[in-house]
């Protein structure tokens, strides 16, 4: 396993079973300024995620010992960070299962650095603006800690639902097209149309039923979706200070 020498959290954990491919990919990521830790199976990946706290994870499928889909599920529960999964034809089924489990994108393997780096930048790399909490209506979202609060109470969201809510909050009151959301969150123009619909429904229901939020995600027929916070928010139901963060499941 390779790791940064200065003790800082890496930008990326690469779990790639092919050691030759891993070495080539590591050199390309490091050349692009992406600080990368490398391991070679799913069990080691889970250990390194807990030890190194990378800002994102790239899993090569098929992944030995613990599958990419299972690793993705455990990351979402224990250390929520964006997960990408890479596969050729032999790993496509496992990669598809990982996407269903919450991976933010399915990318080609061998890896194309130019394709992956923008996804890492949009999916969770930290900079000064990312460190600032977003507040829209009664919703507060902490991009760095992956926490969401509605009126000060923690709301549990898997990573992809978190990213969807974040994108809508960053574009609050603007209609965001389905194509824009698909490109921003899955890194592709071709996605089963039902996938986005399901994720929108889950976030909408959690805001309404679990959080009792005054904000809604409205479907604008033929155009896309809009996060709207109506008059009930302006009448005093603004986000309250969250206090001590509660870890997300």
C-alpha cells in the first residue's frame, strides 16, 4: 500500500486489484495533483478508509475479498465520502451493484484520469468555499463533514442523496434540468431515467417526513427540479444552529 508521506488526509483512496494498473494510475493521479493512497482489495480498502479518511474513493471492480458494492454500502454507513467505481466488461455487474449501493459514478477501467479528476473535484474535494455550511430555508448542510440538519435536527442521507441535496441547495429557486443533475452527480449523459427520479423522491420524502422541512423539491414538467422554500420559512422556520454534529449513518 502506498500513502502520502506528510500525514495529511489523501484526496483519494484507490482500491485496484491489478498492481501494475494501480501503479500506472497512481502516477497519473499524483501528476494531476491528486494525493492518492493505493490498496488492492476490499477489506484493505475499508481499513484504510478508517485510518486515512480520504476525501473520495475509487474502487476497481471486480474487487477481491469484499466486493465493490459491499464496500460502497459500508462506506455510506460508516465513513460517508463520495465513491466512484471503475470496471471493464468483466466487472460491469459488480460496478452496477455499487452504483445502486450509492457510488456516484461508474467510470471506465483502465482509468481515464481526465474523466475522473473533474468528478473528484465536484464530488467532495475540500477547498475554502466547500468548508462553509450551506443554509437554505430551514436546511443546513455541512459539505466538509457530510452532515445535514433541518431546524437543528440531524437528517440521515446516503452520500449520493447528500450530493443531490447539496446541488439543489447551491441552485436554490432555480430549475435544474434532469440532464444537468445527471452529469453533475453521475458523470454521464446516459442514465436510466428512473434512477434520478428515485433519488429525488427519497430526498423529498426525507425533507418532508423526517425533517418536517418547509422546503420542497418541486418537479417542473418538461424542465427539471427546483428546491423552493416558501413563506413558512420566511415566517420564522429558518435553520437553527446545529450545535454538536451528529455522525451520519
